[in-house]
C-alpha cells in the first residue's frame, strides 16, 4: 500500500495507535535490558502503523510512526533506530528548532549529529553480523549508516549542541571552508530545490558523495526532531487521538533524567554522556538573550507611563470633536545602556564574547544602544547600532561602579542597563539612583567568589558557560 493511499485514511492509522508490533516490542525490551532508566520514555511512545511509508520516526507528541515492511527489512537494527528517535524527543529538538534560525537541512543533520556524537561516547565497538557491518555503541545495536553521521565525519568536534553544529554546517557550506564543505553543499541541494521526499540526505563524506551515498533510510526523523510534519502525522493530541502534550513531555524528560541520576548513584555503568544530559535537564541552561528580551519588554512596560502629548497620531477622542485636532498621550521609550568591561582581566575571548552578546542586545532592542566602555574609569560613551563600532579602549584595573554612575547620568535615563563583565570588579554598595534594572552578564563562568560579590540590588544575573547559560538565583 502506498503512503499516499493511507494519508486519506486516518481511521486506519488510529486503529493501530498504541499497539506495539512484535518487532518494536522486542526492540524496546532489548533497550530496557541495556538502559532500564529509559523505561519512562520508551513506554510513553504510541506506535502508529503507516504501511508503505518506509518510515520510522516520531512526531512532537511522542507518537512513533513505522512501516511494518521497514521493520522486517531492518530487523537487526530496530533497537538502534528506536533508541535514536526517542533521543530526539528527550532532547526536545522540536522546540529547539523553533528557536533556532537555521535552514531545514542544517537542523536535520545537526540534530542527528548531536545524538550520534553523544551515543558514540557511550562506548563504541565495531562488530560484523550476518546482515553486514554494524556497530554496537554502548551495547546498543546501531545501523551502519548512523556510524557515518558523526560530528567527526563533517570535520566538527564531538559533544556540541545541535545549534552549534547547524551554525557551523551553514558556515562551512556558505564559505566553502573545511574539507567537508563540498559534501555539505551536496547534502543541502534537495532543500534548495524544494524536495521533501523520504530520500532527504542528512550528511556527506569528504569526497562529496554524501548526498547520494548516505540517504536517510527512514525518511527523516519526523516533526519530533524539528522537521516539517509528514502528511500522515495525526496532529496535536485530542480526545480521539491521544498523545503527549508539551507539559507532559517536559515531565517525561525530567522523570527520565531523575531515573538516570538514580541509576548513576547505584550502578557504575551509566555512560557519562547520559549523566551530563540528566544534569542539564534538571539544572537547565537558558537562552540569556531570551531572558534579555523579556527583561527589555518588562522594563519598557514599566517606563514612566504615558504622560507626554504628541500630534503624530490623533487622540482617542478625536472622533467626538472633528473640528478640533486633539493630541494623543504617548510614553517616551527610554534607551538601553550596555556596559562593556574592558579591564586587563578580560581576555581576548571574553571581549569577543562581549561583542557577540552586544549584537544580541542591539538586535533585541531594535534601536541604537548606548555603550559605555569602562575599566577602572569610563573610557568612552557612544550610541551605536553595530557592535563593530564600539571602541574597546582600556586594559587597566576594574570598577564597574564608575560605569553605572555614568549610566545613571544619561538623559534620557536608561530603563535597562546590561553589564558584560568577567565579574572581577568591585560593585557599589547601593544601587545608583535612577537605575531600576541592572542585569549582570558574566562571560567567564561563575566561581563562588564572583557570584557572591554581586550585590542584592542587581535585578538579574546570567552566567554564560561552555554548555550554555543559566540564571543565578
């Protein structure tokens, strides 16, 4: 039966919803023996048969779509495929894709690279079976094609997030940099041509054969991995079509993470990559730029209120007095100020990070930003619309109090001040008059002596680390 014929028969798919065929049940049982702490996630999946689709993928509501013929053809590899797709859900790739401004082909490859790079660190042993060469990663049987979909195959480091891989892949294709750039360009071709077929490629080799030599055997990993929904997916959960909602999905991730941590305390065979994932879930990193956008919106909402008059637009009562031009009340938007620490303790890496974060501030504010460069004294004040225009003078001692005092004297007074620093600075004992919201962004992690010195009047503190960012309480 062709996939197109079953697309028009949702009742046929619903009849199989939640029923585990023997091949999938056996694969789940094998995974539970090897990874018992994955039970919560594996039992939350709801299988849906889609004959003729040649697929094995998940949607974002934890439904597992499969083609019975594919299960027969890949009998020895089903456990590895099941292990792969459930990690797309546990790593929340669908939500992360919505927050990532990258192309579809880059995310499809990057999300697989993140999983396979992590799974490969569970311990890889190459074996040969009757079905051809396969790989056992952490004792989980993985199809041979996944072995090629590793970060090292694209000239990338192991252990990075999908967002980092996607950005690197797009840069390599755009700039033609790296030994794998040609292969990555070939891999992107079907997306440029508008192809959505089940033969979407997901990577390449150094000779540029990736798009033809390595074609996704299960037609992509589905909307649960951040891809566009397949035509046969059942959509959001509803009374007749059960599924896992957003809140339930987050609870499943946390419960699985807690199970991993419990197993790590009692048994010594839990892979380090799983322990790190569990720690990240239970102590989540945040996008500090998202925090910044929320902070700016809140600050602007609280700024002064509407107290000035303007004739740029008619007042709300103008219709009642058509013979008189009535002004409207407006609220002047205060600026956003950014303090950049240019002291000698800031390394070249820290300064580069500061400029990168400054770009995010400018993009989020949508207007010119007042930048104050400061070491032990203020070295310059400028309103900029490009981070490259900031004069980073300094190199001496450190005193962010001088910069905050300068920010308090700005007119109009800023509604939000963002301080980009390594934290090795004295702080004013009291909040400078007129600065209601000061956000400190620590660029070099947060040793206790740094976070402990930040005064309580600071509105928010965000720490940027290698694995992302987090807010300090």
